[in-house]
C-alpha cells in the first residue's frame, strides 16, 4: 500500500520526466574513517568488505587521498552539495548560516534539468535551517533511531523504488548515521558506538564499562574529554574496536542497499559517489570524537561508480568534497552554473601528479583555524597566533611530528602560501555573497534541538 501511495505522489508531483537520463546517487557514510576501507586505501584492516566487493564487481574508482573540508558534518556536507570550499560557502556552524541564492546546490541544478530530487538522511545537523533542503522535492529526516539505517533503507525502498517503477530520472542523497557515536543511549544502549550484540560478543565488555556519573554512550566520551580522565591504552583500543564493529554492521546494511540497486538495475544507469564527511579520533591527538582537524578526521574514503568504468581502479591524486558536484555535471554533460572550487574527478583520472591545495576550516573549542593539504605537507594555521604546525605526510602519515620549528624556512613559505589561498577564497566568498548576510542565526524545533544537545553540538 505504501508503495502505491508513493507512486501516486511521484506521478502527481513530477508528471512526465521520463526521458532517458542517468540517475545520480550520492551516499554519505557519516563518521567513517578512511582506514576502514582497508587495502583500497592502503590500510591493513578491512572493516567494510561489502564496499570492497562493490568496488571489484562494479569496477569502482577509489580515491585514496580524499579529504574533507572540515572535521565535522555541516561544512563538509555543504561542500559536497555545492562544489565549494567551506570558506566560500561559509555554512560553518550548527545555528549560524543560510546559503545565498548565488550558490546553487546539486539538487537545485538537477531539479532544473528535470530530475526528481530525493534526500533521506539521519543527521539532525543537515536540516532545512542551514539550507540543506534546497532543491529537494522529497526531504526526509530520520531521527531518534538507534539503528537509523533500518529506517533509511525502508524509505529508500519506498521512494527510489517508486521512481524506478515510474521510470523517473532522479538524484538521491542517502545518508547513514550508524557509525556515529550513540548520543542518547537509545534502547538501553550504554556503548559509545552501537552494533548488534552478535557483532561484539567476543569483546571484553562488562556492564558499566562505559558509564560514569550516570553518563554513558557518547556522553561518556565527552566526559572523558571534559575531565581529562586518564584511560589505559587497552581501554582506548576497546573503544576503537567497538567503533569498528559498528562500521562493520553499517557495511552489512550497505549490502542491503546494494542489493536494491542490483534489483533495480541502478548500477547500469546511474553515476554513484560514496563518501564520508569526516573520520573519528581515538586519542591519536589526545581526544575522542571528531573535534580536531588531524588526518584521522579530515582524511575520508571516496569511491566513484559509473556504468562506463572498464576496471576497478585506485587513484592517488588528491581529491576533496568540492569535486563531487563538478563530477556529476561533467558526466551528465551539463554546464557549470558557477565557478566551483572543485574539479571533475574524471579530469584527474589520467594524471598521476596534480598539484592541488586542499583547504578546510576547523572549529576547535570555540576557536577558528584552518588546515591545508599541499602535498606532501599538511599545515594547520591558527590566525590568532599567526602560527603553523607542519607535518610531512610522506614521512609522518599520522601527523605525530610537527616540523615547523625544525624546518623554519619551509614553514614560513607554507604559512605564506596558506594566507594567499585563504585571501583568494575569502575574496571569492565576498563576491558571491554580495549583500547576502553570512551570519543568520536560526532556531531549531525542540526535538531537533534536544538531539543536537545530546550529540554535544549545542
């Protein structure tokens, strides 16, 4: 019955949009670290075997030097939606920001070309308040779920299934929140990251292991940070292992999504990009979560799938989230409506060495800063102190050894380069925004605000 209602809704809403077009699908795996993709990205451990399977079976292209534009969800997703760096689109904070009309989203662009646009997401940050709904005919938030992927898959089955049945070309944004820490201890869960018991039955987890002062789950992670509670290395390792079991469960849910795609023949008539908005920290740099712009949070997995790929391929060229929109438009043969900060991934496939500067914003404990990837260097710049931290990713891929004081001449050159790039992007931002205010404060519905408080964002 639900399918018939959805079908009728789509027919009434979209009418005849049935000319032959490739579908466009964007899949976000919130909080999934790049190293969860194992050998595809040069990591020894594979936590997502179904990702590897689809890579091999559908001749995917994995970009193992992909980066976000921030270490948290709001700016990174908006970069994926707009093709702009976080500095240019300026949607940076939870309660501040509204995208100007001069920056179209991929949903708006494709809707204007006759596509049905559908968003099914499970992150309260990606709401209408910041403009994430712009251009979507259907915008469905899934909230207050311990296992949001189950509800996501149900809505995918309904709405995408109806679009396929009606032969309506569509753009779909599908977002999975399962790998994120559990903010509210839902359904009696006390673990910082959820996975079904069968995924963690071999782990040494005792009742109350991740509770203190009646604070459990994600709240326990924040308590450890707030009170600088010392933890033994084996407990830190256990937290990370619990996270990875949750990622493995998410991977099993993706297998169900891929089965639907096979059933609907979507791999044969769609361009698909799978990515993560940011990674997760496990005290590599003192904290849990994703509160700092180090490599474990800004390095992300990304894969491109089209019907035209002739073989699985791993690409080393640096890429970032603003490349997503130009890639879709390039593949569809559509003109770019604005000057994107990103490039089409197709333009990078045949180039082994491409010099790129990847710039992002950081918001660490109410202090704004910036990071830039200028291979082989990763630079963190604090405008308050006018100081940089510099890491050589070739020699120090985990960013553990700041060489700014050791190589002062190079650090000074890199700092000047960072400043030049920031000025260029800020000038572009001001030109695009014009008189449109960059700071617009907005309020959330009460239930959304409670969820964001539980996540530690408010």
